[in-house]
């Protein structure tokens, strides 16, 4: 009985050694390959200073942005956020118009108020021209300066976009740049917030009426042109009367000749 027991033990040891040898020599199971996700496309860097320097007559507005450091806030919003930015940029002539009453002057505001006025010219989100149709239904719209008296109202009528700040009513006259994430639109007036200048808004002067066309103006009866016209009319009337008299005399003479001829034949 001892021999079969040893034989069984040796058989088990052989099987165990064979199993360990196979597990040691077999290659590891392959790890499934998963491709790395493609990086999200990044928007090109937009330099607002370069855009405003080249795009149009915006030197006054750019100067205020730089002096108040608001340009840094706008630049960060344009390139480091997913929302983007929308700017309303007044022309240089719009700032010169502020020196004429009843519009207030920017020279009388504090440094903090001037910064708020510059922030008032931007929305913290990119809006294309087509987006203003829906945006006008959400009035009032908060600006970078805040909400309430720092908000703007928009109207959209057949593609015409108007902005109302209380003190300023203007329209978007052109699109300077409108590629996500930056939209820059030209406006004809400086946007003045009620939070800075108050709600007691003086009446703005009505626009001057357009001059009437010269063709629609009747000549004065005492003017030389009227006399000339009257003189021409009188001369024409005299000529026509004279012509009528000459025609009557010619007809009468013919009748007299005809009657004389008849009388001679009868005699």
C-alpha cells in the first residue's frame, strides 16, 4: 500500500508543477486600447485694443477703456470665458457731442463713475445681430456695470436694432466684428446710465426739420419772377387778340368782293 501512495503523491506533484509552468510561460492578457479624446478646439485670441485701433474712429472710447483699466476686464471676458462679450462702441463724434447741453459732460464725473460708464457699454455674453430679436423680449438687459439703472432696453424691428439707456437713444449703425466670442457694434451716441446721471432727464431738442425743396415753393407775387411770368402772360394775350382781329377783317373783305360780283352779274 505504501508504493501506490507514493505514486499518487508523485503524480499530484507533477500535475501541480505543470500547471505552474504553464501559468509562468503564458503571456498576459492584452489590455484593451482606448484612444485619448481629441482636445476641444480653442477660440483664436482676440486683441480688443488692436480691433478698436484699426476698425474705426474709436480713439476716444479706447482711451477711456485704457485709462480706467476696463480694457483688461473686457479682454479677460473675451478670451478666458465661454460666454464671450458684446461691446457697443461710440464714434469719436459722439463724445464731442457730450459737450453740448442738455447732455452731461464726462469731465464732471468721478473716476469710479467713469469706469461704470465704460462697463455700461458691454454685455457679458456674445450676441450676434440675429440674437437681438429674442434679447429685446427680455428687457431690461443687465450690462457689465450691473442691473437696474445700469440695464439697457433693446428694440428689434425688421433688422433695425435700437438701444435705450434713458439718457441715450441710439441704434446699431454697423457691425465692426461679430465672430464668437467677440461682438463689437458701432453706435452713434455715448450710452449714459441713469445710475450715474439720475432719472431727471431734461427734454432733448427736437431734430431740425428738413428744408423744403425749391420746386415746391410758390413764387412771391412781388418777386421779379412773378412779374416776368405776368408780363409774359399779358403779351401772349395781346398777340392772340390781334391775330383774331386780323382774321375777322380778312373774312369781311372777301364777303364784300363776293357780293359785288353777284350784283354785276344781275345787272
